[in-house]
């Protein structure tokens, strides 16, 4: 089974190459809008951080409640950094890069290192022969069955929700991003320079805040915000590609435009969540043309309604994605561990009946 060539929900044939051409006109960012987006994201985040510090003297639980909206603004700030990495937020590459680097201190993400891995993700998304960089690790049913029991246990632990959306995000943003091991080949010292510069910026800002309010209050405020934002960010990335009807293929069948459209979801969130996540749910359009600023993705959907139903997931429907873990090449869809177990039970019985 190859890539779908139409919107299965509406049965409307889609010309992917033609769509890519028509999307070019949405790539131009507005300087005023981009600066406004930064201001309405960074200023409330700083205000909420200060309010959490003020509430510490009243009640830590009241302070902790503000960590939820603060994490939302931090996620939104990360999305601005994300657009900068694609050269989408400003017209000039240097401005995108320097704004992205500064934001990287707040998001605990070394900009140049992350930009490199994320570009690899866009270049190989949905390609079964080029997995492993910037992706959620995914194995096929055949690969899983060929694993040793230790390998299967390790993969199942990796895929457990407590690890995928709890321990994993905290480890990724707090520890793994502090040292870019595995990117030295062909990349030179650039990832390390970027990472160490970001680490120095983080250390400087943290030291200043610790000096002003103390290490206890600093950790009590910032750790919940950072960990919650990391979990939200990983969840969003997960849902964008780990849904049942996503698309994967081996070369030479794999096609980047087809994988962009059919391998990326349209996470149709409620309006408030759509704002906090900076339209990242319109992920199929983003993968078709990553140079479109996030504040123009809604315009694309309004002008191209045929894209609205492609890979569409509601908030409620997205919860089902947690159980999908294996790519079934025979069915061209993601399946769960339980579905594989049921299939293994049915197959021997079918074989016996046939005999």
C-alpha cells in the first residue's frame, strides 16, 4: 500500500506539488506582526514568573497554579524559536538566528544544535530508511518481533506514557540538551559551540535570579514551568506524527511532499490552545512549506479548505494516539502492542483451521 493521494475524509483528490506551489505566497513574514508576537508571548511569561514569586510568600500551591499558563507561554516562545529555525519569522536569516539563540536560553534549547536536528527531521520524516534524528523512535512490527526480550522491554519502556511524556521530556530539555553527543560526525564543533553558548546564557540568567531571590524560590518557580512545558512540547510533537493513519514508506517509494501532507496531522485544537501552541497543529501545511510563519497558517486553511480534513485529529481523538507504537507495513498504519498480541493469537488458530 503506497501513500494516499487524496483526502480520505472528503474523497477530494489533492495535487501535492500544485499545493506546494500555491503555498509559496504565504511565506512573507510581517515585521510588525512578528515583533508583536514576541511581545505578547515574552511579557506575559515574565509577568507570570514574577507573580509566582510574589505568591510564594502567600501559598506555594497558589504560586504553582500559575505554572500552567506560564508553561503555555513558554511553549509559545519555543514555537517562535521553531519558526526562526526555518527562517520563517523574519525576512533576514541572521535576525532569525539571533532571535532564536536568545529564545533558546529561556527554552533550554541550544538553537543551532536543535535547528540541525529539526532540519533532518523535515528532510526525512516518514522515511523508514532514514529514521533516528529528530524523531520519536518508531520500529516496524517485523523489527519488533525480531528483537530480543531485552530489546522489546526497552522499547516498551521508552513508549510508556510515563516515560514518553514525563521522564523523557524532563531528561531531554534539562540534561540531553546540555551536551549534543552524537552530532559530531560531519558537523564539526558547531553543535558544541552553540550548546555551550546556550548553557552559559542559562547559567548567567539562573545565577542572576538565584542572587535576587535565592536558589530555593528559583527552583520552586522555574522547574515546574520548564518540566510542564517540556511535556506539552513532546506531546505536541508526538501527536503530529504518531497517529494511526500517518504515512511511512521505504525508498524509493518515499516522497517528501507526500510524507509532509499525509504523514503529518492537522491537530484541530480549541481556539485558546491553538493560540498557545502557535498553530503548530496545522502541521501538514507546515511540513509542506516550513517557511510559512505560524500566524499565517490559519489563513492557508481558510483559503484552501480542502486541507482542513487531511490527517485531522481533535483533542479527544488525539488521546487514542498514546497506544500506537509500531508501524505495520502490511496495513500501512500504526498499531498498538495489544493489537499485535491479538493478531498473534488469531494467526495460529487460523493456521490450524486451514490445516
